[in-house]
């Protein structure tokens, strides 16, 4: 049988679908849509091998809709128009049974290709389901993104992957007939990196290379797989490990490590925009107000590599990586928003203090909206002490400046302004 194991045991219904309970569990965000057959256009975002294509097929099957599929790798505008024409002829126009158009790796579509989808989605000729491994905020045009709901799929955890292996042992027409004992799973799980397709491919490779009875151990898996593993797999474990090493080198202020891991990604064929995007995030998360210029340089780097491309982009990426690694560091802003969001989730919608409320109407003024607000510019040094948080969380401290020259100056400023109120 030439069909891969991952394809042979692909789930056919929601009952067989593993993981993503936040989407397709009993109270999942997609569950009710699927049951009712009223499906919005949506983008499924997550790492490779976590069931995006499978979920799209299940949605179409359980909602009893015609299903059309394109891959952004080998499809153009003409292919999109041909499918849309077929969908218009086969579907119930402006009904709940619009055909589903699934586009795998939609982030690879150019702007003009994505533009060609707008009319069909807007007029209801098709319900679009796009799958992407990249952040749709960067890779999907705003006009199309505004017409779609974005759902995030998570990597499989250890339990999910072990359930998948057990399913293969019990239900697959080929594997179930073999005498197989799984003694150890650590190597299988580590190499697959949460990618179910990769897990099953490796498992099948190991099983097919051994005579029965077969005992799956870590040593056996490593002996069969190591020589088949490429140095840099853009969609696999090495992708995430090397990106992690790159970011941690910059965070740890080591420009040598940063440039080395950058070179590994470049030589492995990594997308320049992907690298620049990660540095843009890091510039705010790990450097922040210790050196605000870092965010400006990282953003300019992202714009520049979009314009120039390889091979010249390697110089710009290197300059940015070295600058970020050599910069002062602070995660104070990152920590502050995390604490603030946690507080909002804990305390809910606390009332805005009366003195901070806007009063554009006479009635609002009569209700004392804005009363006793101190306009900072009317006071010495453009500062007037007053409370800006809801009463229930008065004096709460979210922002704690880091220990570097620039943020120490911010600390001194806050001490001077707020005296001992925040105890910086």
C-alpha cells in the first residue's frame, strides 16, 4: 500500500479528531458552527502537522457542503477563478450550504492572488477556509483577513501523540497486522516536535525497516532516523530549535551566537521576513525602553528585507541581530502588559473613575463626569498627582523599570513624580 500511514488513519469525523478541544470540544468555538452547518470564512493558524487540512475536510463533510481544495504552492489566479466558477454553479447561492474552498498554505499567495478571493467571499459564493503556519496578521491582506475569523490550532502534546500511535496500532489495516510493541516513545515524540504527520511518518519508517516482532525503543528510532534528518527543516523541529537558539543568543547579549544561528537559518533557506519578524518582536519584548531605537531599527529591517530580498538581506539581518544583541535589555513593558491583562481578567470591567470620564454632553457634565480632573499641563513641570486606576485596584504597580541607565532614569522620574506612592 503506497498511501502513507498519516493519510490512512486521517480522522473522518469530529469524534475521531484528536486535540484542539478549545475549537472542537463540547464547548469549542467551532463545534456549534459545525453542528448547525453555518460556517463563517475562517483562517486556521498553527504549526505543521496538527490537523488543519483534516479539520477543513471534517467541517465540509459534517456540514454537507461541496468541497474544493487548492494549494498556494502550485495554484494561481486562474485556478482560483476556475474553482470559484465551479462553486457558484454547484452551491446554493446565499444559503447556508455555500461550497467550501480550502486553500492550504494561504500565506504563500501573493496580494493579487488573495485579492482574487475577495469578491467570492464577500458575496457568499464560497466559504473560505485558509490554512497557514505563519501569523495571518502579517501574511494575509487586511481586506481578506477582515472577512475571516482566525482560529489558532496548538501543537499536539505528549498524550495526544501517544493516542495517535495507539490508534495506528489498533486501526490501521497494515500496522495492526504486525507484531509491534512500543516500549519507549521519547525519541519519537522529540523528533516529531508536536507534528502528527511527522510522528506517523517516522513510526512507519521504523516499522517498515525491521523484521517482526518489532520493539520500538529510543535507540532503534534514533538509529533509523538520524541519518535521514536534514540539517535544517523549515517545517520541523530544527526550525523551532534554531529560531529559539537565535532569539536566546540575542536576549543573552551574545552577538556571536546570534550571527551563527542567523547563518544557519539563511543557509537553510529560511524566509528573511520570518527572521526579521522575530527580531521585531524581540526588540519590544526583551529590549523595550532600555533602548527604544531597537524597535525602530527592527521595524526598518523588516521593511527593508521585504523590499530587497536575498542575498543582500543577509547583511541587513546581520546588522540588526548584532545591534539587538549588543543593546541594553529590559522586559519591563512586556511584564507590565502581562500583569495588567491578568488583572483585567481577574477583576473584570471596573468602572472608570468619574474624574477620568469624558463629558461631551450637558447631561454628562451634570453627572460630574470629568469633575476634579487635573490637566497636567496646567501644573508645574506638567505634572499633577492624581489616581488613574479604578478604585478597587488603586496604587497597583504593573510597570517596574529595569536596572539599566535609560530605565533607571525612568525609575528616577517616577520616584520624583510619585514620591513614595509606587515605592520604586
